[in-house]
């Protein structure tokens, strides 16, 4: 269990996994959930469709925004490291 946490923390401190999450996986899942929620509303499953539209889709959208922001911070930190190394 501890190894999994360590691996997850290491992956969330790298640009590539955050790029995949923020620009590909989460937006795709949000789009699929939005289409599913719309389909459910149109087929008279209104409550379930609204839950999918208003909760599940928004979770993936917020996750994408989080991953993009996290990637930006990781990139800024990586760019600042070489600058700190030259000051010594």
C-alpha cells in the first residue's frame, strides 16, 4: 500500500502524467459523461441524467483544471531549479 502511494505521488510530480490527465483523459471522460447524461435526460431518465450531468461531468472537468494547474506548477518548479543551480 505504501509503495502505491509513493508511486502515485511521484507520478503527480511529473509533467507527462499530468498532461495526459489534464488534456486528454479527464476532458474525454467529461465529454462522454455529458453525452450519457444528455441521453439519459432525453430518454426520460431525468433524475439520473441530471446527476450525471451536474455531478459526474463536473468532477471530471474540475479534475482536468486541477491537473493543468498542477502541471503548470511542476513546470515552473523544474524551470526554477536550473536557475537556482547557477547562483551557487
